[in-house]
């Protein structure tokens, strides 16, 4: 259970309160530090999955905890950005992204319960959505100059489209089981 990928995943969970503290800190470089912590969490997300496959250290504990760590960090960032920016242009995408994660998590749990989890495994579209979402959030957390904030907003809208698109794909993959 205590292998490098799982330790990285636990580290990512520990980074959540560090990220929130940095975001709300009055330190001169607090937004940069918060963006850096979020970036570090995103890197460990990619790294733990790669190492689990490369070192053949996949575990049930890691399979459970990895998506939880990812969703918790992203949800924290989305909520902080929505509260900070106080605009529907961020709040609505935040609501849609968090709702999608809850819906798909429930769908995956239900599909696993009926022995059909392979139908809703992580897709390449889901991975692209996550990458765009991470980049958007880093820009919106940091906001060093207006063009990065604008780029972050554009990426947030793209991530929202990919979020909804991937949700539709997952629901379509499970539709036969859902309607029976």
C-alpha cells in the first residue's frame, strides 16, 4: 500500500490545505505560491499514474484515492476562484464542473456495482478535459497579468465544454444499463 504512487497521491491531498492557505495569505506572492502548489499537485497527479503503471505498483487503495485527490483539489480551486472572482462567468462553469464530477462518480460506482465498470473507464477526452482544466485554474489562481487571466477564462470555457462533452459520452456508454 505504501508505494511511491500512493505516497504522491497522499501528498496531493496534504497540498489542499496548503493551497488554500497560500491563496488566502496576505503574502506579497500569495497568488503565485497558490498557483505553484496547484501546479505541483497537477504534476504529482500525472506522475503517480505514470509511476503506478511503469513500476507496476497499481493498488486498490491507489485506484480509490487517486480520483478522490484529483477531484478534491480541483473542486477547492474552482470554489476559491468562483468566490474570488464573483462572476457568473466563473460560477456557472464551476457549478457545471463540480456537478459533472459528482454525476460521473455516482455513475461509475453504480456501473461497478452491476459489474460494468469497463463501460465508463477514464477516456482520452476526460484526460484532455483535465489538462485544459488544470491550465485554466493555474492561470486564474495566479492572474499575474490581464492576458493570463483572459487566457485562463478562455481555457475555463473550453474545459467546461469538454466537461459536458465527456459527461455525455459517459452517459451514452452507460445508457443501455441505465434504461433497463
